[in-house]
C-alpha cells in the first residue's frame, strides 16, 4: 500500500526570505584614493606655484643685472649666471619631483615606498611630500651611496 501525499497542503515558506539583510551597498569609490592626502596635495601644488614664481624672479633679476652697463667684470657676471642657473637646475629638479608626486597621487600610488612597498608614514610625507622612500629605505640608500663614494 502506497501512502500518497496529496499536494494540497504545500505550504510555501518563501515569506521568510531575509529581505532586511542589509548589505552595505558598495559605493563606487572612484577617485576616493586620490583624496587620501588632500592637504599634502595642496602643499605640493602650493610649492609648485612658489617655485614657478621664484624661477620667474630669478629670470627677472638677471634681466636687471644685464641692464647695468657698469657690471664690467665679466667673471662676476658669469658667477651670477652660474648661480642662477644652479638655482634653476635645482628648482627644475624639485619641480619634476613635485609633478611626479602629483602624478602618483592621480595613479593612487602616492605614499608607497618604491623600495619596500610599505606605506610611508604620514608624518614623513607631510615633512617631505616628494619622497618616494620610507625612512628605513632612504637610510639604506644613503649608506649605499656613501659606500659607492
Ligand atoms: Zn621602504
């Protein structure tokens, strides 16, 4: 004898589907990483503007010198020129570093040590925003450079 179950009482328990299971909606974090160091970005941009301003002043200063006909001492004029060229060279390098730092910010790789891949502490970034190395790696690098002579 077979016991047949009639399908009459098939109660659906589907009402128990957890509707309220709130999962945090994954907000699109587009650009969120870029805003990781907003104040340092501001510092970099300010420094960049200051350098561009300085370079302009150096150039203006040179024009002033050239306007003085009694600067007959060619040697000292050359020293002046070398000096301003050195300044410009140094500032050009720094400017490049700043640009690179800003690029790293855009690429969300800013603040990561190039050498060991660790996060560079905020304090160090704040003090030296263009750095690409953590203090440990920077120390090692300097020791290597000294050893090389
Ligand atoms: Zn490192």
